[in-house]
C-alpha cells in the first residue's frame, strides 16, 4: 500500500451529509471530491446517527425507539462485558479475524461504507487517497449514557470498553479501505471537545482524554492509516485538543493552551511565534528543540510504534489481567448469587 501522499490542498469532506440516497450521494462524492473520496453517513436514517452508528458491539447497550443506553443493571451485563473483552483479546492475539468479529461495521448500520467500496471498484483511475471517519472517544463516551442518564465516560470500565470498541472499528475501516492500495485517512469526529474546560466536564482530566486518544490512534497506525499531521512540542503532554484537527492543522484549543500555561516554568519566556509551525508542513525547523523527536506522518506508522512498543505490550498485559479478573468476579458472583447494584 502507498503510505504517503501530498494533499496539495485537495478537498475532502466530513462524512455526515443531509441527503437520503446512498447511491446518489456516492455519485456526488465522486464528482466533487474525486481525489480524496469518503464514505457517507446519512443521519436521516436513525441507525446512522453520530452515536448509534458505532454502538453495535458495545456491552450492555440497548435501543428503545431510537433512544439507546447501556443498562449496567441488566442480569446479563457482567456476562456481556466479559464476552466483549474475550472477543477483543481474541482479535488482538490473532485467534479471531477482525473481519468477522463484533468490531466490523455492518451494512445495516453503515450502508454508506459498503456502497462506497462498491463504487470505488468502478472507477477508471484510483483516487489519490481515501477517507473514513468514526465518532471520537470523548464525544462517544459523553454522548452515550447508562440507565441513569449518566455518560459512560464517567464509568472507567465502560469508558475502556467504549474506547476499545472505537479503536477496533477504526482499525477495521483502515484494513478494508487499504485493499485499494491507496493511502487511508481516518477522521475522529469530536464536537464535544469544544466543551473541555467548561463546567460540564470539570471532573474530566486532560490525562483521561489523552489516554483515550492514544489508544484509538495507535489502532489506526497499526493498520497503516494516519490520523493527524503532527506531534506535540517536545516535553509537552499530547492533549486531545492540542493535536491538529481536520481542516485545522496545528490548531491548539483553549483547554490545551490553559494546560500549557500551567506547565510553563516561572520566568520562562514564551517561545517565539516563528517556532510554532503552521499548516501541513513536513516538520519543525532545524535546531528546534523538538525537531529530533518529531515523527512526521510519512514515518509515523512504524517509528511511533517502535517508541511505544513497551506501552502497547503493557496495555495488552493489563487487558489480559482485566479479562482474568472479570472471569474470577463472574465465578464468585454465580457462586454467591451476587446481585449487581
């Protein structure tokens, strides 16, 4: 697969469109964004809403007349959660193919993806790149609620399951789109990040959000798909708002700037504005403190994971331990006829 490309200001769009027919939408996409086409999400169909479209496979999720929630009081919830982690580890360890797992998109909830794949097969010339998208972990975690209307992001166990679900669905997209032998881009749709730092999310730390993004981005990179154009400055913690956003490369949000101000040592002068790169350039200027640590998009697929291999292995060990712990808990629950509160 071709892993690099020059965008050269070519256009692509967000996936959600206010239309009804997937076939006609696909034709419009190929007509107006032929160089970097994308699969369409049509929220006029309730199963293609921003949240619900990626909920299949989430343990404990129920949908009632379009109103979905996770029921942690259900008698089957503990079993569902254990089964989820067992499926996840089976895919990670190669015991189950990703394509036939719970993490694959299905045509009944993501018809636009499959119409897009079929349409690409009819093109006389391949596109320069292709684009997929998925709801980001923060927006998903704060938009999906439990039976008490509490966002699942506040439940560490459910948050972890949701992040893993999104990571694997994004990875599946990259795998399927990579069959075209063209570069693949994945957009994480994160409108809820605009509220970071507000009173609504005061109890959510930047570190919590950063960890969620690390996991989903690692999954994309494992399959060879870039998710953004750059890396944070040397010594800075990579934050969810600080990373370049689609169409706004190098953008730093208000929450990220506030964190940067708090971390700046007393008396340390503000870096010269010229040192802050703008646009999708290849990297920082020579001599910049972060120049040697920057991983350009073209080399990030392999290099980033060499640096993070220890973290990734540690995370998988933690996942195995979590599955083992759930199995023990399940056994005790059955023996003691434990009723979950």
